[in-house]
């Protein structure tokens, strides 16, 4: 049986926070970790699981080009 997964990726940084310059448009989940955004690592792991059905991403828009091998749906915060 497959279950859908929800990636809660909300939260933005303000310009006065130390990691703001490491982020893309202030999104915490898009900070680069070893060559790809932090959220992409999670999406890759979920995509690799045979127990995961659809992915629901909450907290950032689809325009940032994160990829998944599973059907992916973007939800607003």
C-alpha cells in the first residue's frame, strides 16, 4: 500500500538573518546543501521509496524547479 507524503517546506528568512544570503528568495528549504537545495534531498528520498505515492509540497511555489519521480502537487502555505 502506498501513502502520499507531505513535505512541509514553509518559512522564509528575513534579510537580517545570517542564512538569508545562502537562500533563494529567502526560502529556508532552498538553501544549498552539497550542491542541491535542502528540499530536493527530501524529495529525492521520498521519490526513491516504493511506499510513497504522490508528493504534496507545502510552503513554496513550483517555479523553483524542484524535481520528483512521483506525481507532485504544490500547495500554498
